[in-house]
């Protein structure tokens, strides 16, 4: 494998890792909003996970 292929493979790997981190962060925020948001019960809002 040439140097060009290695650089392209590295760039694709970095891009995929960045997309994974971005979507994981969005998913965590969305789940937190649904669990602790305006429609959750007062017990859920007072839980340790929502603080």
C-alpha cells in the first residue's frame, strides 16, 4: 500500500471517528432531554441522573 493510500485511509478513519463522536453526543443529549425534560415526572427530575 502506497503512502497516498495510507493517508486516505487515515483521513477516512478520522472522519468516521468524528461522525461517531458527534452522533453519540447528540444521542446522549436527546436521551437526557427525554428523561429529564418538561414531560418527565418530578421524581425523575430529582434523580441523580438529571442533576
